[in-house]
C-alpha cells in the first residue's frame, strides 16, 4: 500500500489530537476508548459516510475528490502546512522504492554569495536538510559540517543527536521538533527515498524524542522566525532566520541568520567573526549515527 498507508496514518494521527470540543462535534454518547475524535465524528463533520472515511484511514486504493479532501481537512482543523502534507501523501503514492537521483549540487554563483555576505551566517540546505554549503560564519555559529564525514552533514541529524546542539539551542526541544516536522514534509514529497529512510531509521534507533515526534505525524513549514542560542564562545544570542526557496531547485533552501542592528546579539556576531574558521562547502549523499541518552 506504500504511501497510501502513510496517508491513512496521518489522518488517524490528526484525528487523535482533536477533542470533540476542539472540532465543534456534538458529543456522542458512551465512553471513549480512543483519544480524540471518533471516525464517525470526522465523517459527519466532513459530510461523508463513516465507511468511506474508514477506507481513507485504512489507506485503501480510493480516489477522493478535491471537495472531499477539503472537507476532511476542515474537519481535522489542518493548518496550511498540514493540508499541503496531506495532499503530498495522496499525490505521491509510490508502491516501489524511489530512485534517490544524483547528489545535489550548489551553483558556483550561490557559493560566491555565501562568502560575499561576510559576517552574516548563511547556508544552503538540500533534501532532508542536508547541508550542501555553509559559509565561515555559519560554521562558527553552529558547527563545522565540512569536518564531518559526508554522510553525516545533515542539519536535522546534528540537531537531534549531537550534545553540542542541545547545549547551543536554548529552546532545543522546539527547534528539534520543528526539524522533525520538516523531515516529515520531505517524506511526503519524496516517498520511499532510500537516503531519507536511512536517516529516519537512524534517528529512530538513537533518539526517544525523535520516535515520539515522528509517531505524532506533525509537520513544520516555518520559513522564518527567531532562534535563541547559548554559544560556548560569545554567550547568549537571539537571531532572526529566513529560509528562502531557490527558483531553479525547489529542493534547495538558502537559510540566513541575522541580528538586529545595535543589539547585544549583533555585537556577539561581530565578536564571533573575529575568531578563526574556514568556509565550508560540501556535497552530501546520506546520514549517520549517535545516541539519545
């Protein structure tokens, strides 16, 4: 059943998180043996039969209309990212393993841009949040991905499995959970990718947090925001980040970190830039290993 099964699992997870009050469903009689809404309640809110909705959750080979999917999305209170993920899961059903394709490449002009921005930390992320390139300041701010084996240069892997990342991010659980949610989105767009499956398997083996977040089927699409760091050299920083899609490759993202002019965080970045470091530019095939304990 492949990705159709993932579609059903996603619907079930979204149903489990909602109470009747949250969804605006009329409380039906009897004790609840499962958390969240019952299937018949979602079906009623969606305007379909319980049997039809049950077949959706079971990943049956059926072809719901756009109107039905919109109704189910509203019933489950899906946000924009969750709705997009649901559609990806349905659209990209795949019964066989996908070809991972060639390693992603970063255009030379984009590498030049990373170096040109100077004291602004910036990196290029590829599929699965593989770190394809990073400038000197990004290496000083986060970690030197170029010093890692090529199979380990992945932002999500580092965030979840490396103790240094836990110490660096003051809101580590939020940052890590969002990284897992972004990985979920990637799985929806590229089902059955061997490299992604390897990464998910490794993280599941070594991180209890990852197992819990992954089981929740939550997705994350935040492209901008604030991160709070406690850097081992320059102390506390509060930085804005922007993640920009690249028109010529939708699977590559440019992420840039910046501080408000004149702020203590801006002063900390200036101090950080005075330390040594080299530019990192790396091609990345796959992920690798570490323990959650």
